[in-house]
C-alpha cells in the first residue's frame, strides 16, 4: 500500500481518537468553575455535590487526553520528519508554548483540584479549579494557533534553498494571530463547551429516566442545558465568521465544502446532496443564492469555484468527502440547537420529566458534539489538501524519507489494539462513575479545611 496514504490515515485516526477527550476536558473545566462558583455564592450543598462528582469525570477525561496526545508528537518525527525539519521553528514554537504555559499550568493545579477538597480553603480550591480550566483553554489556544498557521501561514520567511530550506519566524505575533487563528479558536472552543455541556445534560437525563438522584439530575440538566444552548447559538455565529475567512483565505476549501465547481454569482447553499466528481456536478436540496449572500452579504457576490485557475492551480481536495463531512457538522449543529429549544420549552412548561422521548434524546445528545467536532476537524484538514502547509508545503513532500509501509501498518495495528483497550477502560470507568452516582457525603464539605484564601472550618459553612 502507499506509504503516504497509510501515514495520513494513521495520523488521522490517532488524532481523531485523541480528540474525543480534550473537548470534554475543556467543556467540563468551564462547568466545574460554574458549579463551584455557585456553591461558594449560594452555599447550597447540591452545588458542592455536583462539583465533586463532575471533578471525578473531568479527571478521567484529562488522563485519557494526556495519554493519547503524546503519540501525536512522536508521529511528527517518525512519519513526518521532512515537515518537522521544514517548519519546526514555527510549528514547534507553538507546541512548546502549549507545554510550558498551558499544560504545566493545568497540571500544576490539578492535584489541588482533585485532592485538595479537605486540605485547602474553599476559595483557594476554587482558584485552583479556575486555573485548571484556564490551562485547558490556554492549551487549546496554542494547538489551534499551530494548526491555523498550517491553514493560513504568516509571520515567517524561508531560509536556505533546496533540502536546506526551512521556515523561520520573523514576527511571532503575526504567526500567532495569523488570518484564521481567532476564527478557528472561537469556533473550536465553543464546540468544546458543547461537548462538556451535553455530557452533563446526558447524565442528568439518564438519571431522570431511571428515577435516580432527581435533584442532582435536574440541576445538571438545567446548568448543562444553559451552557449547551448558549454555545450552540454561538457556534452559528462563529461558524459563519469562520466560513467568511475560509472564503477569503482558502477559496478551494469553501468550494469543496459546497461542491462549487464554477465561479459564479448567486451561488447556492446546499442543505444536503451528493457530489459527482467525475461529471463535476452537485445534486441535492439547495437554497439559490444563499452561499453568495452568506459570504458577501449579497446574492450577487461572486463565489470562486474549483475550476477557477486562481483558486488552487496545483490540485484540489477530495470534494465529495469534504462536502459530506462539512454538511454532517452543520446538520448536527442545527439538530443540537433544535434539541436545546425543545428541552428548554419542556423545562419551562414543567414537562421535562414526563417526556421519555425527550429524556431519551437528551441521553443520546452526548454523541452530537463529538460527531460535529470530528466531522468539522476532518473537513478542515481534508479541505486544504493537497497542502500540509497551505501553498507552502505539499503533504506528499512532508513525509519522512525512511519510513516504509510495513512500519506504518505495524504501528497502526499496535495503536489500534492499545486504543481499543484504552477506550474500553474509559467507557468502563465512566460507566462505573455514572452508575455509582453522586455521593450523599459530598452534600457538605468535611470541615477539615486548611489555610487558603480565608479557608478553615468557617469557610465551609
């Protein structure tokens, strides 16, 4: 088999598996801050119980995220050594910043978050929770900066020629704030918020279905749904802003998203469909002129197509694959907005607990953000092909020179076995925590609080 295809597939699968966990950690980090903040503000025991329970779930997702993320960094050296040598000064700086400024911040306060409930004051513990959540978000910042630079490179120049050529940073902040980084960062982080929020909603709805832990379940559904609904609506705005950037900076990717082959005004927006890449025809249900309107605010806005020589003269991405992934992301995002509206209406009317259909849908809702996040990531990465760094380095040129197909196949089999086992352990432990449910002993702190920001026994009342 082709070593390039195998290496791409390996990186895609290992990244996709890793990306199950960081969105949950980031989203749950925000919710932990809200839970613990509400406990400090209201002194209601329920919020302390919620904070303790969801901290245990957060710890599980954090551990799996760290374990699966290490593999990706090694793959840059084993499978993509040419890429690492060519852009290592740029790409490596962002990864180094993630490790130094974000991961160490997050992990440094993690011990206090997990084990400091009865050892430090409540305000110090809340500060540690905030720092862990901030570290998780800050980690996302540097990863998105690194990936966005691959999409829209800026703040660099090429040193040397031929095999000695490499990219070197000339303006660090131009690299950080490259044309797509802010749009992609906001859209990605909001997707992470949805992942954590819908997990909280899902567990709460399951408890309501099983008629267990009613007060805890209702509070989890209400808080999770508030964050999920707000994030779902924000995803519309950030997604639109990101698409405008793609139209300007990567017109071939937008054309692939919408199956647009010809440059034209009144370009249609497809709700769903199928792209025949042989005949270069896209068939499906479309809104005439809507893509032009969304891109430029006018149905007469010209949208560039894949056949335009100025769009991507050296190749194009796999169009139908990109088209389907993009539309899956959009469809799931819209479905989550609808589900949030349905659940919000039921809560307002006091009918949430009586609708088993709605509770069942909310229980399954945890899958929605994962599907949308995965589809969106695949669409963004596949949509920039044949480039690994847009219009600078092709994917075919970035491969390690000594890696063979047998090496990649062997490592894929090994990773596959390990990842199946890791996922089984994750599901088992998560199920154990959910089946056990919140502890009644967590309704009140033990009172054995030490010093820290006004800690002591009085701070636990």
